[in-house]
């Protein structure tokens, strides 16, 4: 990439010079173009800070544009993100800081982040954690998400959630049932509730919301008007929820 960027800027320099050419003037000859490219290349070689500054400015603009787009998407879907009555909530349900997590029980990065989230919840009584089931890693992920939402009907969503996040190795249907049994769920009722159309609808709604927000993987976090993709450590999470003005 480092060899490509100077060539791109040479092309931009030629384009800029072409704009200065009087209307109706002839195109640059090959010799003139070669001379212009040589001048621009020599200038960039002797003044590399110009290239660095241009790259930094371009990246800053791309970041600002991306942040503005994300903020607009979050604003457009704010009720579904933060206040969907079908979405389980942990921590302080009436807290003044809401952190939303999109996750999959088979996602190793979600499992990696879970201990930090638990520590954060224990330390921060203001925190309201919104759990968005996003089963994108296969059929067993879908089964686990159905079981989690069915567990909420028995008042054991967070117990099941923590146990599933702690489960290691290959997650199977048997793993899901074993975890459900370990947290004291009524398995007969659980299997009936897993088939409820409302649970299908809730998961489909989460998938549609993730698509609208341009979330392409798990975990992904939303707080205020910001989105943070990927695993986040405890220090990063504390910085997020500690920012003033967050919902």
C-alpha cells in the first residue's frame, strides 16, 4: 500500500493541474505528463509529512462520516435498541446508563468479553445491560437463543445466560439442555416455551435490527449514539459507560 499511495497522489496532482489548463487547451503530451509526475513524486519524497498529513486528514474524515452515519442509524432505531419490551434487561433495570450487547452463545469473542461485563455490572449500580440475542453462527446458536428467551419466562434468563457464556468447547443441543438443567429450569416447560411464536418473532426482530445497524458480527455494543464492534476489555467498557451524557 505504501508504494501505491504516492502513485495515487501523483494522479491527483495531474488531475489538479488538468483543472488549471485553460478551456479548449490541448491535453498534456506524454512528456509533459511525465514531467508533472516527476515533479509531484520528487515533492512527496522530499516532503513526506505532506503525504502523512493527507492520509491522516482522509482517515479523520472517513471516521467522522462513519460516526455520523452510525449515530443517525441509532437515532432512527432507538426504541428498538433500548426499549423493546421483548428484550431481556440485566443489571439495574432503572439505571441511567444503558449498554446494549448483540451476541451469540457460540461466539468465542462474546465469551471472552463476558467476565469483564460481569465485573462491570458488579461495580456499577447505574448500569442497565440490554441483551440482544443474535444467533448468527448456525442452528445450535438459534436453539440456544430460543432457550435463553424461554428461560426468561421462568425468571432465569441471566442465570442461563451466564452459564451458557461459561460453557466451553463445542456447543451442541445437548449442551443447551445440560446448561438449562444446571440452573434449575423446568425442561418440559422450557421446550414448550422455546416453540412459542413470540420467541421466533423476537429473534427475527433482533436480526433485522442488526442488519439495519450494519452489524456484521458479534459481539457488538451500542451505547448512546455510538457502536463498538468486537470484544472489549474491562477498561474499555468502563470508559464507555463512564462517559457523561450516555443513556
